[in-house]
């Protein structure tokens, strides 16, 4: 049975200046375990206002709220696009169903929508996963637009695409307004 020891030390002043950002290093008393590093603060105000990650970053919660809201809105539209195009995507890949998995994956890669490597793709295929579940269709909006057009659904898809592009722009702008800081590994 091993025991652990945690060492704590300040690495910077907290944003409000009334406390410190702390780094905790936890080590085990055996030679095969590595040290674990995490971060925190001894300031109540900053612990409420800032999200401190174990990766050495801190993000202002208030500045992140609009980004999270915009991202949720974008994902809602993504879900609508997936629902509207799932059958079109599966139809497109029907001609590849009887061919080797490498041929189907190669087409997905050509389109720039593949998300699995060949082993993962073969496993997904064996499990009966549909092509629409194995790709990132939004990586090729032109292809999706062509599929919608050939199915006579360009108006519906056109509205969804415009909504998606507006939402993605809003998300990107909101992300640029998030206040985030790197935490140094040691005090200067």
C-alpha cells in the first residue's frame, strides 16, 4: 500500500490581488508512480470568478458565458442539419456498402469528412453503423449543399446552412472575448 504526499506552493498573485494561485504536486512513495500536478486558489472571490484547470490555465467564468451560450446554439443547428441530411448522406454511400471498407473510407477522405481510421471504420461497419454516423459532414458544406440540391431540398438546407454559418461566426466572436490566462509553473 502506498501513501501520497502533496506539496503546495504559490505560482502567482490571483487576479484580484488578495490571494495566490497555487500549484499542488502530489507524489506517491513508490518509484513507479509519477507526480500529479493541479492548480487552485486560496482566494474565495477568485475561485468564484475564475475556472482553474489542471492544465495550467484560468478562465473568467463571466466572460465565458456568452461563448458557451453561442456554442450551444451552434450545436442545436448542427443537430438540425444532421437530422435533415442523415438520409441523404446514407443514400450517397449506399453504392459503397458492397465494396471493401477501404473504398468507402477513401471516398470519405476524398470528401474531407472522414473521422475514423480504417480499423475504427471497419469495426463501426461490422456493428452496423451508418455512414452518416461515421463522418463530420459539416467539414464539406459544398458537398452537403449538392446532396440537398439533388434531392430538391436546397431551400431547407440553404436556410440551415445560413443559420449554421451565422451561429459559427457568433461562436467564434464570443470565443475571442473569453478572458483566459496561462498559469506559470513557478513563482517569478
